[in-house]
């Protein structure tokens, strides 16, 4: 796992090896907008496939849609985004930088948690097997003080957020001496509301234009198509509708690489259930989604649930799955019980009946909704940051390796001729030609074999096949495994089967139904 100070290294690595580039870089870029390079798009597509297949292949009652980005503006009036999609913003008078007030306070609380964890780790190391964490939390003066401060600030923060008390939010920032990271001062303005919607105009003439919005979330495209999908697919409650698509928010940038972008991609599923069953299904999806993340093998300690202090206007329950990023635990996925808010609102504003007729109950009702929503870009960053590793090898040599799960790796196999002569490149090309229909392969003949191994380690390629002079004699090659660097000799005819078994997406999917 990357250390907390390794974000700069990860950003540099992503650019150097073709994962992520600043958008419009030749024009000095555009704040909070990034392009995915040749390696990044392959990893991104593999994450999408893992999510999509986990929804639509493993569940007979979940289907997919791809709704348009542009929708009738009344959609966003009905959903509440036009009136209530706001962030509380505060400016530092000295640096002229703008921040989300809630984020400043949450980061302060996170720092207190880190101080507590640090004390616990020190004590655990000191006392070893005799260490009693519960007793230590209850008796250690420093931990008690940190916890007391955290509880007091958290209660004030929770109350202020639920009451939209911006005066109190600002006072918390001042009382906690939360300073601007740039200026180092606590010279703050009053807090203001800032709507995150991107508005534009649509029409053939300037006189006949209509104000429309770039969608801030993908969920509404599912809700307005609820009846279309239910009737055309003869879907029965409970059932889900999945979607992967772009969303846009004019938000304040957290300056944490691709963690928060103005143009981003969401992977969302809305699961429609009978009213009264929503909490049962909320718990079901909460646990299943955590299982989906843990299947990647990045250690359970890197994940945690975080229940919301303030529920969205449409929700009666909400929790986040947070991942330990290089800059601390941050939300990667949200699970919400949205009640029947969205469908009722669209029924109200459209004037059309949006209900489900239940043949078993012989009655019509508005379904409740359980939502799972994961930010694809955040998921990408969590995979990269967890996979990034700098190792010191025997002899003092170092290597940088991305230990990406083999199923998600951009390149599954690299085929490397030992030397650029004696027919080895030609033999390597034959192997590539044979395997390229099964998985993504890469051919590399430049530099020493050691350097080529390092390049493949750096992009996360799980397996390398080396073609040498023995290959020409007995049709065997050496397969090198990325993480262990162990090598074994196999027949060329067995390579496809060996690599397929180890890189097949089914490996991850099977863990979700075990």
C-alpha cells in the first residue's frame, strides 16, 4: 500500500506510464479534468467490466440501460437538484482559495482519528500480545482527550449540518483553529451556498433556446425509464437497473489528483423493492458491495463503512464504503435507501402514473429504491494507490511495481524475445498472433531483458513470456510471474490456458457467490 506521502509519486507514475494525463496539457491544462491514456483506459474498462458483470451476469433480476446525458430540465426540478444541490463554501481571505466547509471539518476529525490510531499502534508495539486495546482506549489520558475532543466536534458538526446552520459551521472551523493549507491562516469568510449544476442552452435559434443541464448524477436517467424497463422486460419486484455513464459537477476541487473531478464517471444501480423491505435489501447490498471490493485482495484494513451524519433529502439510510487513499480514508462507494422519493417526484411533475402493479398483492404501489453508486475514477485511484509498490530486491536493486489484480491488469501478458536475432523475434510474434484473441498482449524487444521486466512491472503486467534459444528447440518458453518474480518452463501450446486461468474475470466473480 502506498504511504501517505506517495501521492506525488503515484501521479508521476501514472503520467510516465500512460495511465492518466492532465487534460489539454499543451495549453496548461484545465483544473480538475484529466484524460486517460493507453494503459489507464484498459484498466478503467476492466474495472467497468468487473462491476457490470457482477451486476448483470450474477443477478437475473438486474438489467442495464444507457440514458442520455441531456434530459428535460424538469427532471432536475423534480429530483431537487435545481433547488437543493448545493455545497457550503468558505474562502480564506489571505490565500483567496475556496474550500468546502464540511470537508475542512471532516478532515480535522480524520486527523484526530489518526492521532488516536497512532497512540494505539505505539502501545500495541510496546506491549505486544499483552496489549488490550479496549482497556487502553478507556484509560490512556491522551487517547481519552483526543476522543473527547472528537466527540464534541462531531456532535456540533452533525447538528449544524442537519440544521443547515452555516454560522455554527464557520464557528467550528474557527474554534478548532482549522487553517488554510496554503496560507496557514484562519482568516475565513462567511459560508455561502454554491449550486453544483452545469447549465447550458439547447435550441436551433437564439430566440428558441431552452435551458438544460449536464446531468450531475446518472440515477435520474434510470428513474425516468423505470416504466419503460419494467414493462418491456416484464420485470418483477425486486429488480434492478444498472448504468455506467458520465456526470458533471461544478464543484470545488480538492486538489487530490482524480479523486474529485468536474467530469467523472459513475457506476450506479437502482434496486426497486416492496415498501417495508427496504432495510433488508439495504443491508444485503451494503454487505455485497463490500465483498466486491474485498475480492480484489487489497487487505480488509483498507476499507471501512462510514454512516452518514446528514442524510440526503431523499434517503432514510445511507452509508459509504471508504478506502484508505494516500491522503486518508475517503468515500469510494455509497449505498442509499432512497425511499420512493424519486419516482413520486417524477409522477408529480410529469403528471403520469409511475407505479408497479404487484400481481401477488393485487395492488399498485410506488416501489422503494436501494442505490449503490460507485465513482469509477475514485475506484481507479484506489486500485492504483493500493497496487503501487516500491521494492528493494536482493543485491540492492529496486523496482517499482503495480500489483494490480491480474483480472484487472491493462496488459495480461508480455512476450519478450531474449535477443533481437536468431529468429527469436519472429517466434515471439507467432506467439503474440496466437494469443491476442484471448487477452491483451504486448510485444517488447528493446533493451535488456531485465529492463523489459521492470517496464512490465511498472504497468502491472502479471505475466511475461520469454522466448529464448531453447524455445526454437523444444517449443517451450519461460513464464515469469510479476509479484513473486518466479519463473517456470511451459510448452507454448499451454501458455494460453495457463494465462487465461489466472487472469479470467470469472475468478473475481466466483468469489461473490461463494
